[in-house]
């Protein structure tokens, strides 16, 4: 299968918005009733952040988008694993089911790693599904159980 990988542009924001909503649904999240309002807000967010604190990769084959990977950028306080404070988190890695097994996800992740190096990012994090974990390990991602902070927690405000 022939495909190309590229960094998304603002002109792709409509598609990126639709794909983000699709991805959330695949994960089992329910989108609120006011779908048009959610779409409008999400699209504005993507347009505002794209190629600033959000990098998106698009995979295309035969003039059709077959995969995406998003990466958020952030600057935190000093940490031994990221002395300059620049970290990234990869989310929304998805390849259309009929296109899986062709290395598309790996190439998208490699492109994000390349972009991270250009931006001086020192640490990249991600949450992996069971299907995605072997792909990330092959690229070089590692699991780390933190003996001091062993439980990931969150609070929705």
C-alpha cells in the first residue's frame, strides 16, 4: 500500500475536528447533544493551537486520509527527564482498519518524534492501547512504573 505522511495545516482543521470526534467515539465517549456547538468549539481550538502547541500528522493514500496522530506540546518546570521543561504527549493515533498492518502508525509516530527533536522536546509521553503498545515499543517507547507516583489520577472540574 502506498501512502504519504505530512504535517497538517489549518486548511485540514475541519477534517481534524471530525477525526477527533470519531476517535473519542471509538474510545467509548459520548458526545453531548449539542454536536454542532462541540464541533465549532473543537475546530476553533484546533485552528488556534495547530503548529503551535498542537502538531497533527495526516496519512494519505489515493487522495484519502487513512490515519492521524496528534501531539500536544507543553512546557513544565525542570525535571531530570526534561531539563528544559519541554515535553509532548501523543494522542489520537489512529489508522483506518482496512489500512492497518502497513506501518502507517509507525511512520506517523516517527514523524512526530522527528518534529519533537526539531522543537527541542526532551520527553514524549503517550497512553497505549493493547493493540498499540507493541508498535510503540518497537519504535523505542518504554513503560515506567513510578514507585513514588504509581497511580495515574485525574479530576474533572
